[in-house]
């Protein structure tokens, strides 16, 4: 009965848990990197991590998996699966086992938003009947299924895991992704001239180049900023501020025009929307910090992207992309060419992404695809608006609104939802917060880890 329409009682987790998680993650990454289990270093690390990891797994496996799923994102593909997808799959299994064991009603109950997204994914899968390239179709199907499953799991983990662990996972994911990209940038051996001509590869993690990594950090930043200002647990706030600073640094280094502008604009709007006494002081402080970052050599490199003729040429190329993508839409009305079939479509855009998700959906899934995706976004916005209007949840709601808006603006000029990592992160963020909010409404009692909003006035 404990899991029926309510969260499991919070477990008391000692300070050794984050230590065990850190050691276990180091071992996992080291072994994955090819150090070897039988090497001296590998045996020493395993001797330390194994007992802690065993206790940690037996004691709080949902918490560990909720943190590991986003934290393992930077690791490269192994065979046909990413390491973070393994953690996510294990978490899904734990969730299903717990739900079926306790006959929880939330296992089979789908929200209207989930049904709408399921219909959109279902139509995309149905396009197999007119797809020519099976491998491309399967890759697209996997991407959309991962997105749907991410929301389904994230929406229900509030039943098992205290919210602080979910939010720790967001911070861990952003830190691991930013540090991995920074490490590639610093160890790549690129000269300044090479960086100007090969910027996208300077922070390439194998599964995503510079701009794609910037998009993921962009959608995480509003929630991490909210944690930095309002997390009650000091350790979470101490992690959120350095994480946010690292995101700002990486946005400047990566120098994706759209992502950096939206990051700066979204941060200023979010800070100015606070009702705390020090709101304007916070706005000025954030503005000065961002201005100081732009004054660094990294910032100067970003500003140069608006003056260099070569860099400005990429904006013209996008216009060509949009033009050819629109021709695809009109040439394949009303049903579209099929899921992910644009990569081999015989036109000038072949082997290039349209850099606009609406044009990608319209050309591949036709009118029904566009209407289905529009319905998903409308329902998602309405659910976020419910969070904003709930007493004590307005700050989380505004952070979600900003994440929603910057993501939709960014997808007009960059491939975002076209990637499996972004699908996972986006729906993980939205599903998690909406799930904890839904649980709060069901229980009718506060389930937050923050101080009441009145204390900030």
C-alpha cells in the first residue's frame, strides 16, 4: 500500500552515499575508458568502491540510478547503447517492479499530455509503411521512444525518490557534460586558427558536436539557476552555483550564437522575475558577471562570430536550409516522406539537417505530424502554467516556462529534438518537475525541499 498514489517514505541516507556514488562513477568511467579490471589501478579502485557500491545499491538503488542516468550522458556509445541509457533502463525496471509489486495505480494511468505524445510517436512509427531506409527509421524511432519513456519515468519517480536526489541528478548531468566538453577542448591540441575554422569539433564528444552540447546545457540552466537561489539544502546550493558558472563558461567557449544569447537572455529574465528584496541587486550582479565573461578571450571569440564574414555566412546557409526544407514539406504533402528519411532525400539538403524542427517534422511526418507536435507543446505549456499558479511552486513553474521558451526558440535554428540525448534531457526535466508537482497536489501537503516563497519577500 505504500506506493499507491503516494511517495515512498524518505530514506535516511548518510553522508557516505555521495562518496560511494562518486567513487563508483570514477570506477565506471575508468573501466569504460579501457583501464582494465585486472590492472593495479583497477583492482585498487574496485577494492575501495565495491563494498561501498554494494551497500549503496542495496540501500538506495532508485536514488543512485536517478543521479547516474543524467550523470553518465557524456560517455560514448558502446555497441548500440549509451551508458546513461543502461542506468535509465535499470531505473525503469525498478520503477515497474515497485509499481506492480504494490499494485500502484500510477503504473498504467497515463496523463493527457502523455497520450498526446504517444499519439505523435505512434504516427511517426506508422510511417514505416512508406519509409525507404530502415536503419534511419529505426534510429528515429529509438529517439522518439526514448523521449516518451523519459517523461513517463521522470513523471513517476516522485513515488520512489525524494526530490533532492532528482535535482542532484540534473546538477550532476550538467557538471559531467560541461567538464567532459571542457576536457576535450583543452586536450584537443587545436590552435586558435584551427578553432576558428573547426569550432564544432573542438568540444565534440563523439555523439554530439559543440552546438548540440550547448543546447542540452541551455535547457538545464533555468532549473539549476532556481536551485542556486532557493535550494534549502546547503550542499545542493553549493553544487548549483559552481555548476551554473561552469555552464556560463562553456556557453561562451562553445560560442553557439543562439544558445549563448538565449542563455544570457533567459538568465536575466529569470532573475528579474524574482520577488525577493534583492532582485535588482541579483540582476545587476548576474549582468556584471556575464559582461565580465564576455570580456575574456573566450567572450571575444564569441563576439567575433557576429562580425566575421565567414561566421555570418553560416546564417545565410541556414536560410538556404529553410528554403529547401520547405520544398520538402510541400513536395511530400500530406503524409510526409517518413520518419528520418530526410537524410537521404534527393535534393540539395540531403545529408544536412534542416536546422528547424518544425520543418523536419513537416517534411517527414506531414500535416498530422505538425498538428500532433503542436498539441504536445500546447498541453505541456498548460501543465507548466498549472505549476506557476500553484502556491509555493511559482518559481519552479517560471523556471520551466523559461526552459520551454528557450528550447522552442532554439529549435527554430538548430537541431535539438533531432538528437536522442536532447530528447532524454528535455522530457526528463519536464516530466520530473511535473511529476513532483502532481504528487504535491495529490497528497495535499507540501513535498518540497525549499523554503516557502513568503520567506523571500
